[in-house]
C-alpha cells in the first residue's frame, strides 16, 4: 500500500480514503487538525490502475479484527457485558 501511495504522491491515509470511495463505501474521516482535514480532502487528483485495485483486493484474507456481526454478535456482546 505504501508503494502504491508513494507512486501517486499520496500518504497511506489518503490512499485508504480514496480506495474506499472508489469501492462506493461511505467514508467519514473526522479530524480536529486543520492540516489533516485538508489532506483528507486532497484525494481526487489521481486514479488507481486496474492492476493496483487488484493488488489491493488480493490483500484480503477474509479475516476480522473483531467479532462477526452476522455470527451471534448479540449473544457475544450480552455475555461480554455480564
Ligand atoms: N465510528 C462510528 O461508528 C460512527 C458512526 C456514525 C457516525 N460517525 C461519525 O464519523 C466521524 C468519524 O468517527 P470516528 O469514530 O472514526 O472518529 P474518531 O475515531 O473519534 O476520530 C478519527 C481519528 O482519526 C484521526 N485522523 C483523522 N485524519 C487523520 C489522518 N489523515 N492521519 C492520521 N490520523 C487521522 C483523528 O485525529 P485528529 O483529530 O488528531 O486528526 C482521530 O483521532 C465522526 O464525525 C462520527 O460522529 C462515526
């Protein structure tokens, strides 16, 4: 991701924001920092190639960092809160 971001003269954060938007995901980057607000908006002056999009998609290992909401999430959360 760093290599692709650098190729476009962007940070990895900008890379991730644009990539999510290109996938039609709603992205809401909150920041209290003026420079980061500007940077988070400065993401529309480049496009990913099809090869880059494929490389990024191939990073997916179908793993989650948190519980799967489709798999007894509410049961898990009630047990966790007890
Ligand atoms: N999370 C949710 O489930 C949820 C649901 C509905 C609505 N929202 C709304 O979505 C917005 C974001 O929510 P959130 O939970 O994601 O906010 P958050 O975690 O409270 O804040 C985002 C964090 O990202 C940092 N950040 C922003 N731009 C960055 C950049 N370019 N590089 C490095 N760090 C950066 C911010 O730091 P700095 O401020 O220091 O830049 C802040 O610490 C909010 O307006 C919230 O109300 C969130």
